[in-house]
């Protein structure tokens, strides 16, 4: 078996041109090489393949049986290489059959995915979308490092030079209680807030969230009655109990239970939660990946999406 490491791709390009033109001079013009360079390439090909390949005849260079055997498969292989290289320089979504993989935490699955699916179906009907779920924010980096996803959408993870990010949207916090709760319709001051049993949503299974951090700064602590990892289970549980929960407004809106709940302003300052699009640096310049990232930006909640960077 021939060692491919010893083959110069330029020699195969020269061979393809010689077979098409049957002339050293015309073949050189075809691929932009001088006649001496083409003659040298033919000499190297003869030595490499141990065959004359092209011999002079009454109507120019005539291929040997060995050259004829090689001509079609090598021409086809070069065309495939050219197609592959051309693909990396441009991307046509309307004809693409690519599969894009996105990693989503819980909230973006509800807030972004339906619009993304619709957008892809219209712009790239032959493309496919695969979704991977993750909970812990640093799991996004693991998925990107392993090449298991093209992009992720979630809260920002620890910054690394190899992972690039772009802000997508923000969610503000609201407090929710059931519609007929004793505090419904009243101003929620800190005393009332602390007196109630609380539900904490913690995808990473911690018993200390944003509210707890804000309370701790003021020397307070709330009473947790229930901690659960799934934020979309919280609105229904609140609607069926005496508990209070502090959730992202978008979760309440998308839960399907907002008509059973009363929304109240939290009695303390809570910074909004940012959601970011993340991707690995190795995919940054790829046209198909760039296009897909733009689709994700477009699919983000419209009144909350950030301008693409």
C-alpha cells in the first residue's frame, strides 16, 4: 500500500489537468503553472506511480492504461476535496442538511426553543436540530469542550479564553403566591416576606440562592419549606400551597399557571438573571456555525434579546 504522507496534492492536481488537456502547456495554463513546472510534475508522477502515465502520440499526449484507471477516481476525489473546502467558505441554509446541536438549560428550552424550531424550519428545511439539556452552569463548558454541542444557552459560567459568549436576554425576579393568599393584593414588605414559608428553585441542588444572598447581606435568613431543581414545577406548587416563591418573570409567564397566581414585587433589590449564548473558539469562524448562532440570537425573547456582537 502506498504511503499517502509522501504524496503532494499538487501532483494530483497536475495529473488531473494533464488528463483533461493532454498537453503540458495547456495543462499548465489550466492550473496556473509554467511548462517546466508541469514537466517536472509529470516526471515526479511517473516516478511515484512507476508508470509513464502519458506518452507522446500523433495527437498529443496519450494516457497509458494505468493513467486511465486513475483518472476518474482521482478527479472525483479532487472534486470532493474542492467541495469540502468551498463549504467552509460559505453556507447556504436553504440547501443544507447539517445537524446543529444546542445545549439548553431549563428556562431557554421554554423561552427560546419554540421560536428557534420555527425559524430553522423556514430558513433551513433540510437541517436538523438536536437538543442537549444541562443544569449546572459549568456543564455547558464541558459540553462545548467535548464538541458534543455547537452552542449552549444558559446563565454565564466561569469565564475561559476558549469559550466565547454573547448576551441574549435578561429576566427580572418576581414573587408569586396563590391567587387567594392572605398577602395577595397587599404590599409585600420584608417582615411579611420573611414570615412566609419559601420555595427555592435550585437547578444545582443548593439551599442558598440569589434571595438568600441578598438577605444575608442585610443580616436576615428566610425559612425554606421546599427546595427543588425544576423551576417550571414551582408555579403549580405555589398555586396549591401557602408558600411563596421568587422566580424569574418569564418562568411564571411560560408556566401556564399565571392566572392562578398573584405577582408581587420582591421587598429587596435583586439583580436580573442574564442568559448568554456560548460557543467554543474553534467554531467561531465557521460559516454554518455563525449562521446558526445568528438564528439563536434571533430566536431569543424579542423584547429581551441583545444586539448581536
